[in-house]
């Protein structure tokens, strides 16, 4: 089993990476393979709703979004991490996740269906819960079980060295990792025991404005 962790910070090994690395180390101890995927520092365009992805299965902007989607098919779980920028996820991370999840939906790829996910956020001081809520909405619209810890998944610090001193934050990361590993193992055991996936219904859309 493998968990793919996404670093949505412009700093490859900054505070967000420090938190994700704590999760990854604990997952490894639980026998779960991990990979930390960095979205990079090149400009990431927002989704233009062109729906090219519905025809090709890939985003029209050929950047780290498509690289991630290629990796996602082989992942069993996901952790999405972002720093707090003005009480929300980084602009690049927001564009990245908008396009990742929109491409997946429009292409009908089901890369995230019933795969557990969690959000991790880092901040110097405030804005963590708003960012945490923002990231979790991508999971709950995609039928992804949300894995929790004993506190909201956040760390504090202006520098990686500060995060390493956030004992409660790092413990929250380790508990999150163990809970993710437990869920993955339970899911695998259930499928092996013959537990069936949920019945699928045809999607119904109800528009607020009608003729």
C-alpha cells in the first residue's frame, strides 16, 4: 500500500514538508510506502473550465497536475499539505487542487473514489482552521473517507526548526499517520473478506435556477 503526500508550499523542504515528513516516517513504520510530491514553484494556472479533460483525460495545461494524476492511480491514500496564505491555502495549491479534482471528475477516472485522504496545514500563527476546512471540501465532494487525528492537522512555526519544536503538532501528525495506516489495512482486509463496494446511483443534478 502507498500513500501519496502533496507538498503545496513554494518551499520544497519548509514547514509544510516538515509536517508531511513526520507523517511519512510514521506511515513507513506502519509498513505503508510513501512519496512526497512537490507541486513546485512554476506558475500554476487556475482551471478555465474548458473541459478538454473530459475528452483527453488530462488537463490542457501540461504541468505538475498531470504528473500528479499519473501517480495518483497507483496510490491508496492521500495527504494534501499547504501553508497558510492569508487564512487560506496557497494560491498555487488552490489552483493545483481545483484542476486535479476537476480533471478527475470530468474524465471519469475515479482516481480518488473511496481512497482515504487528509489535509495538513502549517502556519506561523493563524488561519489554520480556515485552510483545513478549505482542503477537506475537495475530499468530501469526491467520496473520499476523511482520516482525522486527535486534533486538527496543523503545525506552527515560521521556520522548519520551529515546527520541530511544536511537540503537539508533530504528535498530531504521527497519530494521523497511524489512523491512516489503520484505515488502509481495514479497507484491504474488508475487500479480501468479500465486503462489497457501495451501490452506485446515477448522478442527479438539481439546479437552483430553472426555466
